[in-house]
């Protein structure tokens, strides 16, 4: 398989995985809200459980192909750490944004909603923005630490973390710039007002950078491969010495 075919497969995997993730987030939000009869906590619980379970399944499915990033912050941090070549990052980012948008449209079609509709769900203020910093910092912390020690458990660790972060963050843990942009296009339970999206995205990237910098020092050693979420890495001689 030549390099172009390999990159094509990675991009398709990222687009499909991100689309399925957004279909799960938005679709379960619509279903939960319709069935909860006004009980917001019950609707959020349904949304949370579906998203966490879906993440585990999608990472296991697409991880061997692309690393199952589904998240521009993860992709850029992985490229920074040498997990993927920088030349592949633009394809990943485009696939994630496209896939996320398509996933929202698919969820709307399944539930008889307009194809796209700008959200009016206000998620503004310093508490919400700080929540996104914390949510993304936590997500990247989980990814880096688990991938460098027990890579096979990354899908379960990420799913468990997002399930928890839905409830311990005021923002319900978007933790993903592509997800944030796509969720501004759904005026349903999981939406975010477009005007609030830039603050979330800035906080997400700052959280990702902070976690990556910290865990490069805190857990520096990489195994020979980390195929579950972060794509395979080569281990330097210095890292091998630390790891041993």
C-alpha cells in the first residue's frame, strides 16, 4: 500500500468516525429530550451514556486505521509529539470537520429535524470556558498517560472519562473543536450558540497544549507502538532508557 492510499484510508476513517460520534451525540440528545418529558437530568444521562459507549466502539473500530482522533486538538498534539507526520494533519482536520457536520445532518434526518439549524442554546461566561479548558486538559491527560502505559485500554479510558466529564464540568465537556463547530448547527438538546463556540475552541486548544506539555515531562516514555488512539510512535533511545 503506497503512502497516498494509506493517508486516504486514514482520512476516510477519521471522517466516518467523527460523523458517527456526532450522530451519537446529537441523536441521543434528541431522543433523550423527547423521552424525558422535561426532566433535563434524565435527558443528559441518556446523552452521556450513549456518547461514552459510542466513543469506546468507534475508537476500537477506527483506531487501527487512523488512530481514531476524531478531534483536531488530539491530531495537532499528536503531530507535535511525532505520532503522525505534520503533512497528514490537514487531511485529518478537514475530515474531522466534514465528518462532524455530516454527523449532525444525519442525526437531524433520523429524527425529522431540519438539516441544519443554528443553535440558540447559550453556553457563555468564564465558568463555561474554564470548564472546556479543564475538560480538554483531562481528555489529553488520559490519552497521553494511558497510551504510553497501557495502550489497549485507551478506548475504555476515553469513554469513561467523557462519561464522567459530562457531569463534572459546567459545559458538559465538548472537549473537541470539530464537535463544538458542528454542535452550533443543531438547535436541539446538545447545541451551542455559534457566538459561544470561539471561546470554547480557544479553551480547548489551550487545555490540550497544557496537558501535552505536562505529560511529556510527567510520563515521557512511549512504548514501541500506541495503536489504540494515538497512531504508532517510534521510541527514541532516550525514551527507551526512561521507560526501562
